C-alpha cells in the first residue's frame, strides 16, 4: 500500500489530518505531496489552516486536510 493509499484510507475513517498526525500515525513526512497525488487521481481534498501550539507553546498555523464531496 502506498502512502497516498494509506492517507486516503485514513481520511475516509478519521475525516481529517494534520502534518503531525500524518507523521506520527501514518509515517508520512511529506503530507502535501500525498495530497497532491490524491488530487491528481481525482479526489477532492479540502484544506483549512488551523491554529496549534508548537513544542515551545508558541501559536502557529498548519494545514488540516479532509476529503471533499
């Protein structure tokens, strides 16, 4: 199973994912690349910027991806 396939399965079951979740749960380091592959296959992917805290307690924004309809 490819990383893009794992991502698609995850999004179907879990509904959304951030880069940190992709790295820790799926072993995907370049999440945007896998999202691009899914888009090329015709899947609609939604992206939303969400605020998170980093390890130093600083606020930052990351992409959160979900399957579109």
